[in-house]
C-alpha cells in the first residue's frame, strides 16, 4: 500500500494535501513553515513516483488513503 512508503510526517502532509489544503494551510495546521511542508511533499512525490500535488492526491484518493 502506498501509505506504507511514507514517514509519519509525510503521511500527515499527504493526508492534508489530499483534502485540498495549500502548503501554507498544511504548515499552519502542523505548526511548521510552508517551506518545511514543501520539503516533505517533495519526498512524498519521490516516494510515490509522481510529479506534482495533483498526481499525488489522485493516487492517494484512489488507494483510499
């Protein structure tokens, strides 16, 4: 399952990403800067082998994450 590829923090970011939140909104919710969110999401994209947030969100939603 895709979710197992991610660290707990990456999973938190990915979960919030899949709800349509921006990096700024995710950062505020998790108590980190948008730059930190961007870094986590880059790792998410690499681990999921997708190129952007839309592709990541689609993949995560298809897998019921």
